C-alpha cells in the first residue's frame, strides 16, 4: 500500500537548501549558522542528483551572488543614510558596506547556489516520483 506524502513547498525547501529534485536531501554539510566549515555536498544524499551538472557550473552562481551583494549594499547604504540622518561623510557608508559584505558572505555563497539550482537550472525540477521513492526508502 502506497503511503501519501505531502509535497514540500518550493520556498521552504530552498530556504532549507534541500535538493531541488527530491526536496529531501540537504545540499550542504552544515547549517548556515553553524561554526563548522560549510561545504556543498557533491551529490544529493537522498536521490543521488549530482549538483554540479557540468564542470565549473557554479561559476554561474557568481552572477547570482553579485545581484545579491548589490541589493544588500544598496539596502545597507539606504538604511545607513536614514538612520544617521543623511550624514555626508563617506566613512559610515564604507564601514557598513565592508561589514555587510563580510557578514553576509556565507549567506550569499549558499543562496546564490540555491537560487541557481532552483530557479535558473531548468533540468533540476521537482520530481514527485523521485520524492515518493526517497520517502518510501525512509529518508
Ligand atoms: Zn535529491
């Protein structure tokens, strides 16, 4: 008898950095806030999908990361201007921009790859059959 599994939401799976095909296996060996060095696993531990579909594929994630960094810097500089009452010295903006760049680097690295695999790689779509197979195997 087949058991029914509810489909995990795409956004929730992406935030948790789960495999885009089975939405079950984790793409990284540690959580975002863990002190352990975060590395991306080569294959999905649940469905065996190879994440780097061709050599150098994650160079494309640099462009996604660039968009994330620009958005973060614009938001940080606007917030600095608003919170400081429009100070004219460039130093508060430079300090905030450098701090934001370093603090959000792990986030940008992780989610640029997640965004690339979830929404910019058409081959990696959620597959209900693989999801149910992985779940029935007790993953
Ligand atoms: Zn998978």
